[in-house]
C-alpha cells in the first residue's frame, strides 16, 4: 500500500512527552499563581511614604515584600525560563526515552523485512521480561517457525509429487517408444500396461486434489456418525480383505462428530485400506472401533502385521512415505493414505495418533470434537 510520508513514531512520542511535561509545568505554575500570588495585595506607594514618615521600617519591609507587582515582575521571567528549560529537557529526554521504548519494534521490523525476502530462519529472540513488545516478538517468532516448517513441508511435498507424477509419465513414454520401435509387439498387452500406468497417475492426481481440499478446509460441516462411516468402509473393503485372507471386526458406540461426510468417509476408507494392504500375508485381522470420550469421539483402526519401529511409524504420515519394506507391496497406493488422513483430521480440528503394536502392525486413532447437540436441535436449527 502506497502511503504518504509522515512523522515517525519516535518523533510523535517525543512531542507527546515534551508536550505533556510542558503542560504539567504550566498547570503547576498556574496553581502557584491561583493559590499564592492572587492573595498578595497591590501596595499603594503613598502607603509606603506614610510608613517612612512614621519611621516604621518593619512595616515598610513587610508591605514592600508582599507587593504583588514586584513579585509578579520577578516571577514571570523566571517562570518563562523554567518553561523553556523544561521544553528543551522534555524534547531531549523524550527523544531518548522514545528510542529506548521503540527499540524492540526496530528489531521486529528488521525481522519482518528479512521474512519478506524469504529468510524464514531468522528469529527476533527479544530478551527481557514479558511485556507487550516481547509478547509480540514471541508471537512473531512462533509464526516464523510455523511458516518455515510449512514451507519446508510444501517444498518436500512438491518435490515428491513431481517425482511420483514423473514416474508414470516416464513409463508411458518408454512403452510408447518400445511400441513404435517394435511393430510386432502385442498391442493388447501394451494397452493393458498403459491402462494400469494411467490409472496410477489418475489415483495420484485425485489424491493430491483431495489433500489440497482438506488443507484449505473448503467444506461444509454437518452431523456425522463415525460408527456408521466405519461400518460402511468395512463393508466396502470386505472383498479386498477376503481376497487377502483377512478378517475385519467392527465394534463401538455411536460417535457423532461435525464435519464433511465425504472427507471423513475418505479418511476412514484410507485407514481401513491401509490396514488391509499392510497386513500379514494370510490370517490377518483388522479391528475398527469407535468410542465416545469427554468432549471428543474416537475412531481406532488396528491391524496385525510386521513389527514396526517407532522411528519408521513417525514418518508414515508424511506424504509419499510407505515404509522401507512396503514400497513395492501389492496395492501399496500412492503414498498419500495416512498423509490424507492427517490432513483431514487437522482440518476437522482433531488429533491423529499413530503407534506400533507390540505384537506387530499398527494402531491409528483419530479423535474429533464431539457433536454434543441432539439431532432434534440440529433439525430445528
């Protein structure tokens, strides 16, 4: 925004300090005049002459000392000098005090300019006890840390997404080059291979769009029962579980929350699909449980599987992280399953907890704010 130049904050504070000091001094002198000088009598020179004629020297001194005109003539110049001195003192002292008071703002402005140029690693680090300036500096440092982490995550995400999207495109290009150089190649096999590669690219693109939608929180909220969503996800993915020799067990209470039914359905489906794909080769189990906690509702998905280290589990919610031993597994997905779950959970002001099971496998718990309103009140609203 283009603004016309104006007085600096330091100069404004200086003038304010000096003006206040000058006003206080003027009021003090006015009080002295009202309560002291106004009660002094004005002496007639003839009265002094009479006192001298009567040889009453003490009376002459007292009368002369209380003469208002003489006191006023001596008081006014001294008061003017004092006011001038106080004005200069107020300007100099105010300039110094304003500089000391505004020094933290100078550091904050410097950090802001550095952040505007792209340097998000700089911190203000304002020392001293807590006050308004230090609270502002601490809040700004926290914002810079959050922005730095967000930008770093976005850069990693963009790099990983570019790599993942480049892979199916490169495979498609290779298949087309081979087909062009080998006219006798089986066309049906080529088409089937191209179809599979294209399907993977479409799945990745749709996952990226879903992740972006969840991050932007561009959705309407309504009453959603997590238990019904869990049952629907289990029913949908039951054929896949049976194909892999797994069983799905669902249990729990009615768990009402508020949010996007489509996004919460996608979140639950991702959790169940992830539990099925990354399970034991045979005779594995997936447990889906919903529960009601104080002010929150929880959805927990557990599965049997290989033993996972806490270090590996802590990276699974990052985009395109599938685990070192699971990248090339059947139907491993595009590596965005738990990342989408995390994004949807945070968009609904919830928390996601991912922990390894002692017997192998994973336990994922999503906690969302409970919808404590009854269905009747929602309908009336």
